[in-house]
């Protein structure tokens, strides 16, 4: 083979490799893609299920000062998120008890999710605990924005 042909083949091979890498990066799929495929569930059915869950959540008392969480998928961060409220029953307890209760609630919620979507890991899961104590409710009534009490991220609890 002559030098120009080898050189041309080398450039062509490098270009082909670069295009392959570029296309491969663009088509990288989420491990949750199979759960994000369209299904034959109508908007009406989803709205009614959501309404039923809200009614159940509203009728369920706080357990150890923590409300039943709302769970959703955040497509921007490709993570499963949970949001819940914490009351005085928990916030007035000693810090070790508060930490233990919140970690237990977070891992319990993660376990429930993993029972349905095994691919979800603790790195894919974020749970936010919003302060809904009597003091916080008074602040909200005066126009203050809601405040997060703690967040469970990457398997760790962080107080806000």
C-alpha cells in the first residue's frame, strides 16, 4: 500500500471512530427508558388515580411525624424523587431520633420503589422533607416561603 492510501485510510478510520463516539453519546439511554414508554392509560385514568392518592394521603395520619410521601420521576435529573411533610411530633424530638426516623422513612420509600422498579438505586433517589411544624405554618401564613427541613441524597440525610 502506498503512503497516501494508508494515510487516507487512517484519516477515514479516525473520522469513522469520532462519528461513532459522537452518535453513541447522543443515543445513550436512561436505565429507566422501559418505564417511560407510552402506555394505553388515558389522561382521565391518570388524573383519577392521582386524585385517589391525594384523598388517601390526606386521610392517612402522619406516622411518627412524617406524612405519606408523594413520589415522582424527574426527567431533567433522571432521578426518582419523593416529597413529604414533617410535623411537630417529629421536629420537637431529639436530633438522633429525628435522624433515625427520617432515614428509616427514606429507605422505606426507596424500598417500596425498588419493589416496582428494581433499577432505582440510592444514587437515583432524592427525598425532600418539608418543615410543616406549627412554627413553620405560622411563617407560611405570613407570606414566608416553605422551607425544607432535610433531604435524603445518595443514601445520606442532610439537614437544611
